C-alpha cells in the first residue's frame, strides 16, 4: 500500500480541526517520531452514539470503574453483525484500539467515522461507452474507445465521487452496491412505483455482471490513526447502452449533482476514486 496523502490533509473535513503535521518520511509506524503529538478528535455526531457508531472502548465506565467495559470488541474478526476484519490483513491494537495499517495521520480518535478500525464501504463504478449523435462509439486519437462513468457531487464538500456508501452491519456488499447506486444516482427513493420497478430490474440485470476492481484501504480525508475507510469497488459496464445507461439521472439525498462524466487521467475526484477508475479503464482497454 502506498503512503496516504488525503488522510493527512491539514484541516479535517466538516470543521476547522487541524491535524498534527506528518511528513512523508514519518508516516510509517516503523519510523521513530518522538515529537509526534496527534490531535484527538471525534465528532459530536459520533459521540451521540447513533446505531452505526461504536462506544469509546478506551474510556468506557461501568459502575464507576473506568478499567472495565461492558463489551470487549473482537478485533480482526466478525464481531456479531459488525465486520471488524480488514481487507489489508490483521491490524495492530494500540492503547485498546486499532492502529491505522498505513501509518500516521496526525489525528487520533474516530473523526466522523463510526467504527474503530476499518469502516467498510462499497463503490459501484457504472460505465458505458461514449457515443456520438449517431450512436457510434467515440474513440481517441489512438483508437481507444472512450468511457463514461456515473459521478455524483458530494453534498459535504462539493467534490465529485463514485456513488458509493457505507456497508450496514450484517449487510452483504453486493446489496450495498445496488442500494447506494439506486439511491444516489437514480434517486430511487423518490421514484414512482412504475419507475422503481424499471430501475430495480435494470440495476439487477447490470449488477449481475460486476467485475471487482479494488478491495482494500482508501486514502480518505476522514481517516485517523484509529479509524479508516476500506472499500470494495466493482465495475458494472453497460456495453450496449441499453440498460442503466438510458435512465435519467437524479441526485439523491447525499449528493447535490449527478452526471455521466468522461473518464480520463486528469479528473479530480474524492479520496482514491481516480485510482479505481484507472484500473477500470485498463481492464476494459479504454482511453485513459
């Protein structure tokens, strides 16, 4: 895994909390960094203990005894319905909580992430070939076909991203992929019954033919030393442009915009999404 960059952004997302500066050569835990003094931050929304958030296993108080805990988490295992396993392999536990497997981020706590350790997401990459007004596939100067993918504009920071989302406790990744795509890109939540059935049928057909593009750590600006994003990214390609490719796009609650976007190497996208798209282009032999 390459060193993370966005996970060391100076100002943490959705606030004005500044991280402790971590130089490139001090990211690895193997490098001595005695002056390292990470900022501790867990957002108020996480501390309110919504269903998707853990308790603070470091400081849980039971009957006035701060050394005990009502629940000992099963790190690196399936903990009830909560998947605490990492796609990266086993992670270390330091001071009662997981340690980021890629290295220092300049912040401890959970930030805006609910789980200690890996927070699992799923990212659908829905693609089609770019076509001209006559329906002919458009090619670049080298004769490679040009891809388009569905991108959503995030409500929290305005950045363009894949229409993915978090895997609910006990949920299968394939279900998350379909749910998040339908809600974020086609706004299936607000569609009428007839449209919902058509959308569902088209998504089910397309999502039966997915190809895994990436599984692992995500260089996400929300990451901390103790909590981080991981994802499974899959490509669903509508080669003939007769399925999902023909539906009108409607942004869902978590997005302010949605569109078919031409895939190229110079795009500026959220987190590690550009890397997933590069792999997709390579697998399909498309323009990059």
